[in-house]
């Protein structure tokens, strides 16, 4: 029996909990974008990077100018 590695999501200095291990990182990003983190709408997902036995994903907001 294999144990699933715990996932952690980082965005802008905040640690976001994994709402559902069956969701893809992209689905997690969309869920957070619609529930309090609108800057995630156009963010990219990087990772996972293994740290302390956890799979760490980072959401990076797109940087640019309007107009």
C-alpha cells in the first residue's frame, strides 16, 4: 500500500491547503481563483518541488501592464 504524498500550494507568500487530492493542480488553481484569489485566474502553476516530504506547487501570477 503506497502512501500519497501531501501536496501544498504556495501563492504570494501564502500556503494554500489542498482542497481535494483528486483534483489536478490546475483545478485547484481555478477553485482558489473563484473563491478569494482572483489574481490566480491568469497564474501559471509550477512544480511539484519536493520539500520536507511534501509536493510543493507554486502559483505565479502573470505580470504585465494593461492597455
